[in-house]
C-alpha cells in the first residue's frame, strides 16, 4: 500500500501554531520528521511558515523514496546514503507541483479547467530551492542520528559529500529582476477589476450578494490602502474608528481568539491608516448590512468571514479562501491571467509616487522614504521603500531621456540626406 503524507496544523492552547508530518494511512505523526521539526525548528523559535516550509520539503522527500520502494531511515542506518544520481532525480522530483485544483470555474470564464491546470504543472525554481534546502538540513540531521559508526571519518565524509551534492544542485537564486520592479496594474486591468468586483456587474463571478460585497471591500482596501494579505485578513471590527475614519494595523502573532490553524501574519509594524469617507462607508455598510446577518458571525470579530453555508460559515476568512478569490478572478479575462493580490500593493506604491511628485512642493527624497515606510509599516532606512519606488523612478528617467532627445539634441543639417 502506497503511503500518503500530509502536513497537519494545530492551534495550541496558548495560541501557538504548530504542524507535523503525518502518515495519512495510519493517521500517526511520523517519528523522525516530528522529532526534527520540534528540536531543530520549533525549539529554535523559527516561525510557523518556516516549519511548514520544512515539512513540505520532507513530504516531497518521503514521497520520492516511497516511489522507489525505499526507506530512508533503514538506508541511513546501514550507512547507505543517497548517491549522486539519486539526488539528481530528487532535484527533478522537487519540481512537481503536487497540487490539485478544486476551484469551480465561473460560467463567464474564458478558460476551462484543463487550461488552468496546465498553467502551473511545475513548481517554480524558488520552490525547488526551498525544498532542496529543507531536505539537505533534514538528511544531514537524520544521517547523524541513525547511521552506524557516525563518528568514523569515512561515514562523516559520505554524509558531508551527500549534503554538498544536494546544495550544489539547488537552482541558482536569481537576484530581483527588472520584471519584478515592473509589476503593477495598467489602466485597462484596473478598470476591469473595478468592474469585476462591482456587485451588480455581469462580470462578477461570485454568487450571493454578501460574498460579492465582501470581495468588493477586500479589493477596495487593498487598492486604497496598499496593505498586505496577512494584514487584511487580521483586521478586526474593533480596529476601526469610524468617527475618525482610522484603521489600526496590529501585529498579533499566536492570537488565541483566531481559530485558523494557519494564522495570517502581519509582517510589518503597527500603524494607524486613514481612510477616505467612501471607503469607510463601504466597510461600515458591509459590517452592518451583510456581515452581521451571516450565521456564526458573532463568534469572532474578524472583519472578513466565510459567507458560504456549511460548517465554516461565519468563521474568519482563511488564506486559502483569499487565494481562491484571486484564482477565480484570474479566470475571467486574459488581462488578469497573471493577476496576484500583491500587484495591487505595487500599484499603490506607484500611485503614491505619482501623487507626491505632482505636489506643488514635493517632499524631499528622505521625507518620501519616511512617509512610504510609515504607511507600509516598514522600518525607516530598511531600503524596502526604495525597492517599491524603482518602477516610478525608471519611468521618470525614461521621460527625462525622451525630453532630452526631443529638446536638446541638435542634428547637423543634411546628416539624414541620402546620396
């Protein structure tokens, strides 16, 4: 019988998030991966997402060994370590996506499920790198725990060589590319998104009105405030001051009131954002006219909840629920085929640069960096503000170059004449 593996998450009594790798056939946590994740990751105060990343890498390793009818613990116990050709095969195996699409395709989609399934058959090189890194750390730890004569020179050499080969075969981590800085929304995409999220629109792919209004508010908050996904999903009703149109963005790791096993995290600093009247009114209307009518909504105070009837109705919207919204939006038009929520954050930063640049007395570069860092929740001087501003700076440089060519470059007479 083929073993099936799964990473299961838990919320401990103190609110801490924890996860383990399970043998799904027996529904028992796997001994060595559990020992590793507890002693080498959790007890070293690494984040929950880091634990998840390690376990997802180990899941791939154990699936790989199973398909070859091999037991890695038994092999290492006999000092039979992974050979170079096996590591090559493992590297290729790490490119598998291991994902199944479960989203329903809306009737107004121009893509079918087959086409969507084949847009991401392979994992990215970054995912491959993360998996191989986790595997390298784990097999080194495992080999030193279960191998015989582990203190001998020869065994130590074999283990070290195995780890070196795994690390050498990781894909090269490319620096942030030009395209990464160009990520944003163009005018046509922005217009389409506003129409698509309009509850009355024929393009709106969602069903009941409560879900439509919730998703519109999600989009508007991302667009007007430039906040991250984790910040959005962590917002509670009590974080609003509607008298002042203020919203608090607060860090609250291991929140005991949050029932989600995979807690959305606020990676930035606490801050207070101001909202324009129309945005504040839409949020307030969602809370009073739609959210409060959802069964189970009073059990928590998170702003965004599940509206669909079922066991999760009224629960806080999860990360996977948010991702599902994005995936459905991507099916509507080729213009949105590569749409990601984070693109709205890039777009917000570009619009902020335009706004500051168009002021009668634009703030200095240092002042702009401080303003952007506060609004985004970044530490001053971290350099992150400059990264998000590169697209705007590049476009201004292009405009200056074209102006220079148009106004200041004199071509000698007759230079373009042909003889």
